[in-house]
């Protein structure tokens, strides 16, 4: 049977976008264009290129799927409304938040907020990867309660939404049993994510827990300071295969983000039987369930106590539980079933 066409728009070809394309290709013929919208200098050219791409391809499909709200989602949503095409926008995190305290969130920009809001209003369906992106309250970062979510930052969004969690190709993280190194922790972040993902807090704990080893994947060091601690190892940017090796030999995964739309890396680590330790923000506690530990406040002393509790826990049992939880709750098949169903029933 001939597959129906779908137009798929995304701002950059992230790894999880490649997974999304695989999901879509199982049911649709995917029509997409590779653009990088992160460079603001070429923003006008990206608009022009996308305009003509849509003009030439709109007649081929009745469905447009956009990943992330932003500049790139405006024309697809507008043209969808003008030419009676069905438009769904997957929202992931940065497109739902303004968090100036940690210099994070697209909605800090009034121009980006305008394009994002109009896109959400013009679309037929919004598909957040967690309920926390619609609205959430954060009591982890500061004494004062902070509020986030696209319904909080962008008023008068009446478009219906359906939460569809991210899904991982679990087979990609299956591996032979490797003996875990005692008292080891790993986290993943790039240089520009240090503050958002709690890298500074992890370093403070590492200074006290000298018998533990802390691996930082994705960065060679912190831009703000040159850190020389014997028990802190900066691994730089790793390939998925290299990252998998470190997951497999490390006992715990740290995700101490101040804001996190979903947390794909923590799911990858849990599939490699790392016991998760997360901050009490967004969807992170729901991801780990009862397979790990939750830091309730951004506090060094509380973190040290929690890490010591984790190291004295039944690690082997928790590691098996963490792997099983991701396989059951956040597999690519779960996302595929929900995403395809919602796209085919767009109204």
C-alpha cells in the first residue's frame, strides 16, 4: 500500500530527530528539508528557503509535523491554516520556558515568543513530550516558587494538546554485562549547559566526596574556570558508542538540571543499568519512578547526603529496575503508536 506523505520540519538534526524520522518513515513518506536555524545571521535566508520549500511541497501532503516551536514553525503553521493542512507541533523544552536566572529558554526573546505563540495558535495540535511543558512549578531552584510552561508564558493558547513522551530505540543501548566501577557517577552536558544541568553543584559535591569518581561527558572543562580535581574526569564530546561504554562501567547517572523538558540522556544511561539521581524538576522524577533518587532542593549538603545514601543502597536491584522501567515506559514503540495515531486523527 502506498504511504501517505508527511512534511516534517525541524530546527536542527539532533539525534532524537533522527529517531523521529525513523518513526515517521514506518508509516509515511517523509518530506523534509535540512536547515540549521541556530545561526541568527542566516535567519532571513532560512525563511526564504523554507517559504519556497513549502510552496513546492504543500500540495503533496495534508499533514505537517514540526519539531520545536520557534521561527521555523511559523510558516508551516500559517500555510497549514491558509491551505487547510493539518499541523502538529512537538514541543521539547526550550520552546516552553523563560528562565533568565540560568540564561535558558527561547521565550526570553520577545521576537521568538511572538513566532512561537503564533505557531501554537495556528496549529491543530500541540504534542509536548511531558505535561510539565504545558505548566509546572519549580521549588527546586530557589526559595521562591517559579512557574514555567507555554500556557504560563504565552497566554491565550487554546490549541488542544496531547502528551507523548520521547521514545528510545532500546536495542541501541543493549550490551553485554560489564562490571561497574565502585562509587562512580556520570553526567552529560555541553559547555553551554553547565549551569542549567547543575554541573557547578556536582563539582561542589565532588570536592567533598574524594573517594568517588565523577565523569563529565560532552565537555572538556568548564568555560568559567579551570578545574583540577583528581576525582573529576572531563571526557569531551563522545560518540554514542563511546558514551555507551562509560554508561556501562558507571554505577550512577546524575541529572541535576534546573529545568529539563524530558531527559533523553538519563533514559540512555538507565538502559545501561545506571541508577538515576535526579533533581525535583519537570518530568525527571516520573521518568525514574522508584528506581533511583530525587534531590528535592538545589543544595550541596543535601546532595552529598543523597549520594551517600545512593552508594549504600541495593545498587544491583535498582540498576535492573531502572533498565526495565525505560524499556517498559519509554521505548520507541510506545512513542510510535501514540504519535502515528494522533497524526492520522488530526482534526
